């Protein structure tokens, strides 16, 4: 399917990613016709911000949009796709881990528009800096998806479903697990009476360093040299948090083994 230069869009989903994508497209004068969510309130909240119509029933989805962006949880994506009414436009999903061809039984023109970033409803992001990873059911569809990606960002790459799953796994380590470690650090520092904010300069410097050095080169701390005196004392300090102790041990061992490779 050949996508127009200024396509009309319907969003299937109204969560974190859908919200940020819709707001960005709206600012770039892309007409968003409709927002679907299973809850009328969520659909209405986003639709109001972008001048779209809300709906909470799949049967109410218009058939006239040029592109339908499925920004849904992986657990419901295929179910929703199977219940969609007939539409004229192409379908894309935004998942890092779901295959493109889940749409194959229901649609001829379909693909993937996956932005590699973490999203929250209330935190605006600069899409021009975000890489998009694209896949399409045929060349014309892929060209159309790239046009949409180009509206959002100058960074887009073609990547098949298997490689995208591995990219998503890498992102889980780089983002989700790292953020969870911030939560653990916050729990530990709270016991001193200090605020989490005292860690922010350290977090910012660590993130800055890996833009100049490889993560391996940037690594510091007692685990690099496997200083068992410090490591054992710190594990003992975590005796009230056995799950933190296990995480500490595993990460220390992994850091040391990486340094030896």
C-alpha cells in the first residue's frame, strides 16, 4: 500500500506509547481520526488532546484511516487484531517482541513501527532522536511505513522480527533492569535518611561515560577487581534484603567475568 505524504491515522490503544506518538504526530499536523481504547475514559483523554474521536468498541473503528497504529500490550495485540473490522489502511504494531506476521490472517498490508525508547504519559520525548525499527509485509507497505517513520524521526532501520526480538531483549537490560536497580538503590539509601536525588549526578555521569567509552571500559567498582573484602561486607549489609543480596552476588560475578573475557 502506498501511503500519502500526510496520512490520516487511527490509534488502537491509548497508553504511554500511544499518547506520546499521537501528541508528536498532532504537533506535526498529521490528522488523527480516532483513538480506540477498551475504556472510554482513556480513549477520551487522549482524543481530546489531539482533536480525534474516542471509541471503546472495535465495531466503531472507522475504515477510512490511511494507517492504524496498534500501540497495545503484547498480551492483547493478537486478540484485538483478530476482532478488528475491515479497514482500508495499513496496520502497524509498535511491539519490540511480537512478530510482524501476527497480522497476516487478517490483513494484506501490515508491518512494524517500533521506537526504541521508554515512554510515560506525562514525560514528553524528542522523537527526532529516537531510532525506529521497521518491517513490512511487502516493499510498498515498507515504503509507506518508512514515510510514517520519517515524519517522526530521521533515524529508521529495517529489521526483521527475530532480530527485533533480540534488540528488545537488549533494551530490557539497558533500560528496565537498570531502572529497577535505581529502585533498589533508592531503598538502600532511604535507610540513611538521604534523598534519592543525591545519586543523580552519579547516574548522569555513568550514562554520559558510555557515550564516549564502551560499557566495559566505563565499568568501575569493587566487582571489577573482585575485591572480596568489600563485596562480602556489602552483602552482609544487605542481610535484611536477601533478594538484594542475590542480585548483588550475581551482578558482581557477571562484572568480574566480563572484565576477564
